[in-house]
């Protein structure tokens, strides 16, 4: 599997990267943000190899059940903490083979399932979580939303591939409907969306339009970032739906077809500092799914 190469800036060692070969630790215009990394984008990588089969148990002792995530319906009137107790005491992880890849929080501490650091909750619980996003379908057709970590359950760049062994958060928005997504600290994630169903590339990667987010990044001293990105869909010459993500009066926008403002569209693979740059602390993103201007 080809692994993305990275350009390290300001003497910082570390990077974020999506399976498509693009992600961003957003650079602030203010000098306060001392650590930042620029990623050089590449073409989407081939479909990852399936994991080897797990060995069969050799004893009759019953294994302890794996932790499970509550369904969306279970969350309507109840605060659900992140599985594993959150990221307050978690140290960042770095994978250092040929390149340096920043792994961050995958939600797997304490034996929790991969992606348990990304949950859908009721709107009434917005104030209970630190990093929140509201996805609203502003189009006239249903939209599917698929949310996952940039790093997969295999700790490779497979988080937005449909592969065995990992389960993304998936839900559908009717026209005019909203749903809230919350993420744990130090999460680097993506939510992809498209009309009716998010299409897959020929290699099994979710396409559509992406909202990329970096929540309270340890590598960036608590800074966060977000943007709209259509690089995957455009690399494969697939349809690009509209996207708008907003915070603090700043927008990242991609119109249907792929024309963007303060967002990542074809030809911008090597750029950095695009999108929303958010100072350390709680934040709420407003995402307009199917935005058309």
C-alpha cells in the first residue's frame, strides 16, 4: 500500500492524513499557534488488504463480550459518555515506519470499539459535550452521512474505506432534518455525505463531499480545524454535492459540481491553512448538507 508523504513545517514532527492522501492541521493567522504541519496530498491509495482471520479459540472459556455502542435511538434523552472515559488522560500515538503519521484518538481505549469517539446524540444534549456538530439537510432529497476516523481500525490510513473490522457512524437526513454529531478530544475525523447513499470509489473509499475536522489536537496544542473537501470525489471524477461548514462567522463552502471557497477542491492538494482555524476550547460546527448557495 502506498503511504502518503508529508512535509514537516516549523520543526514539528507529526502529521495527519486521510486514506485519500489529504488532511489538514489548520494553520492560524495568529502567532499563538506554534505547531503546525503541512500535508502534501497524493492520489487516493488503493483499497487496503483485508485483515488476516482471527485465530479460533483453543479453550471452551467464554470470552467477555466486546463493548458496544448505543444506537441513535438510545441517546435521545440520555447523556452517554464516550466509551473508555474520554481522552483526558490519553497520550497521542505516533506510527513511525517510513513516514510519520499522527494517529490521535480512535476511540479504542479500554477495549472500546473503533470509532466510539464519534457519536450521534439528541440536540438537547449539545451542552453536555465539548466538540459538537449539527448536520442539517438543506436540499430537497434525503442525504446519507457517513462519519469515521481518518485512521482505520488497523491503524492505517483506512478510516473512510468500507472494509471488514470497522464500523462508521451512518445515518440519513430527510429534507430539512438535523442531527447532532459529537466527537471526543484529539479526534481527527471525516463525515462524508451524498444524496440517498454515499457512493464508493472503485477502491472502496467513501466519496461524496467531506467535512474534515480536527478536534482539540494534541499535536497542535489544543487548536482545532475544519473544512469542506471534494478531493476524493473529484479525483475519481464522481459527483460533488454541496457542502457548507461554519464556525465563528467563517465558512468553508463547496457548491454542487466542485467550485469552492475556503475549501479543498481539485488542484489544491498541496495547499495548507484552508478552512476554519479554531482556538483551543469547546466548539460547535454548523454543517449545511446539500448546500447550493
